[in-house]
C-alpha cells in the first residue's frame, strides 16, 4: 500500500503573471503611439520594427524577473505576440485617423 507522501509533488498550474503581461503590452502601446505620432509615414515601418524589438526586450526582462521556469516559453510567446498585435493596432488606428 503506497501513501501520498511517497508521490512526487505536482507543480502548481502555470501562473500567467497577468500584471507583467499587461505591463509589457502597455509599454508596447506607449512605444507604438510615440512612433505613430512622431515618425513620418515613409520611415514609420523601420521604427515600428524597433518598437517590437524594444517591447520584446521588456517582455524578457519582466518574465525573467519572475524566476519561474515553468511556462516561461509560453508566457514570453504570448506576451510578444500580444505586443506585436498592440503595436499593429496602434499603427492601423494612426494610419486611419492620422
């Protein structure tokens, strides 16, 4: 008869660290707004690539700061994908209404 004391501990379900995701997306939105407002149309694409790179670095810093290995790739992927969508949305709104 085995006891539950001998069973290995199961990891707790992945924590998404929602405040860190929102922070990364907010930084992406802020950079996207600055680029959309300040950079002329012909050079905007290059600066939007920079914005995505900067938001990716912010994402890595925020996720490494959790010191939690489990789910790291999933959290970073979700955060970077969200940042790209946020920046694209900001640019589309800027092009349509700018």
